[in-house]
C-alpha cells in the first residue's frame, strides 16, 4: 500500500499543484483546508507526511504544527511547511515548532516530490 500524504492548504490551486506532484510519486493523497481539519485527519489516518500551508483560516499551519508535535500519535510525522511569505520569523517559528522543511511558494513541484521521497524514504 502506498504511503499517505496529507496536504493542507486553503487555496484550491495550491492544493491541486501539491496533490498532482505527489500523486505522480505514487502517494495516496488526503486533503484538508485548515489546521483543525488537518489535526483531525492526521490523528485518524496517521499519514507518512504532512505538507501544510502556514496562513489558513480557523487555525493556521503553525498552530496546527505545534499541536501535531505535542500529540504522541502524530509527533513523529514529518511536516513540510509552505508559505507565500518569505518571512524569517515564520521560518524560524516553523523550525522551532518541529517542521522538517520550510518551502516558500511558489515551489517547484519536482522539488516537493523529491523532498517527500527523502522524508518518507519510499
């Protein structure tokens, strides 16, 4: 069975780009539109990787990342954070909160696929 990847973004076109680039790698894709949905899906599905936007409604990606890393069942899941901002503060906060990688939008779909393969190991 192929590894599950949870993609979390409130922008439909960014969600689709990430989904298409990772589907080509043979991953099973789960999607969420905000941090609350991401936490719920991650706890139920235990994906091998989470790719999550920073800026989203209801609960942003950094808050969701902190909660995922504080929960035993999801703490070990690697998280790639995506943002359209190149702000140093958001990058530092993501790294301190446990993000495995931080990519700035627009990102290269092939780079995302390569990083997913590197982090999942399959």
